[in-house]
C-alpha cells in the first residue's frame, strides 16, 4: 500500500503542473541519459503525457507512467517562469 500512496502523491503533484514547462531527465539504460523540455499536457490514472517540440516545430507527445518517476527512471522538474 505504500507504493499506491506514493503514486497518488506523484499524480496529484503532476496534476498541479498541467500546462507548465517541465524538464525531463530520462534514463535510457547503459549510462545513456536524455534531457528534454516540454509541456506537461495531461494526467491519467496510470500515465501522464508531455508534449515536445523540436526546432522544426514538429510536435510529439510522449507518455510516461508514475512508476517511472517513483523508480527514478524519469526525473521531472518544473522549469522556472521565463
């Protein structure tokens, strides 16, 4: 039950950040780390989605699970207002 409470807490924190710019640090395994910035778009019971744009204005939505955040596979940080 501890994990379930932790996941609910992570989800509530994510819901408060919808529409904000976030920085994601993703562990891709074998010492590969990817850092990207995007907009936290929405939250669902098991996942949240982030919208990324590149320099060519291509939009890509990526979903992550709250378990990824709990296990530190994905670290998320809200960017300061610009």
